[in-house]
C-alpha cells in the first residue's frame, strides 16, 4: 500500500525550505512589494510625472549605460583573470587571488575616497592623465572606473570554479585532433564558460546599477552630466519627496528586471546549445 505522504529523501527538506522562503520574503519580496504598493497608491500618472523629467531620464541613462559598459569590461577581464589564476603558477599569484576579493571587504565609501585620491587631478594617476590633456575624476570616466572596481570580483569568482573543473585533457584532445588554440578556445573552452560568465556578468551589472558609496565621491554629481540614479533617490528622500523616490526606484526595478530577463534568456539558450553540441 502506497504511503499517503511522499517523504523527501533529503533530511530537513521542509525546515530548510521554510527558512529559505522566510529569508527570501524578508530580504527580497517584502521590500519590493512595499515599493510596488506605495507606487500603486500614488498612481501611474503621478509616478510618470515624477519620472518624466530630463534630470531623472539623464541619471537613469547614465547609470544603466555605464553599468552595462562596466559589466562588459568585467566580463572580458574577469574571465581572463580567472583563467590566469587557475591555470598558471607565478610569483604573487596568491596575493593577486586575495586582492580580487578586496572590493567585497572594502567599505564602498573608503573605495570611493581611495579612487578619488588616485584619479583626482593631483593624484598619482590623475596627474598623468592631466599631463596628457584629459580628466578622469569628476567625469563619467571616473564613474566607469569605480563601477569596474566594484564589479570585477563577481565575474572572476563565478567563473573560477568552472575553470578549475575543466580538465586539461579536453584541450589536449582537441589539439590532437588538429584544432588550433584559437579554435579550441572558441569551440571547446568558451562554451563551457559561457553560463558562468553570464551569471557573473549579471551580478556585476546588478551591483553596478545600484552602486552608490564608491561613485558619489569620484562622480562630481553634476546634474545631466555625472549624476547617477541612486543619488537622485537619496536626494528625493532628503527632500521628503517619497513619491519621487518611489518613482525612480520602480523605474530602476523595471529596467533591471528587463535586462536580467534578457540575460537569463541568453543563458538558457547557451545551455541548450551546449547540450546539442
């Protein structure tokens, strides 16, 4: 006679699922729900009126454009860094491997101050740029550097375990079949790294879009030029304009959701393509 309840073979499944769903609700679902509820109470016309200004559209465009560029740069160099850290042995490798986690441990305000000190016109790197005739700090270049700094570890740490699992025999087998190193990289290695790389890209993009502390010190915060969307939310809150802050938050949420949905669709396509190969 079959039992009425099919018990899971994993011990503690119900308890772990309950804890996971509770934390997910407290940390993710409830804040997003509260934001959407406040936006619903304000009404769509009011939210559109708050968002539909040149200053807010400029800040949104700046934040997402630079975040996307920074994530693309991190995607390329993060994968390359993960490959180098796993496949090569050289002096200082452990130190470099530990330094990758520095943006995780460093407070964002400290990172912003340090980057500003380095790239300001009188800083170590900023003075070189000044002599060459351009400026880094208090421009969009400074914002881009800050976003690259905070987002690089996400790609490297996501791809690194996958590189460790790729056996060298796979590359050697490809070479014995007559494939060049470029062909092996393109048709053998990169398809295996693509899902993890896209996950790291999504994490880096999400971190860059919401980054505040490390950017405001080096950005200059000039409206329509170097003002980011998270700063506008803080300004609205300080002005007690909660409807305006809600409108910007919902706009960022919708744009971020659309971008992450597209990235996940690409991930699914890449996994299916690997399965067919």
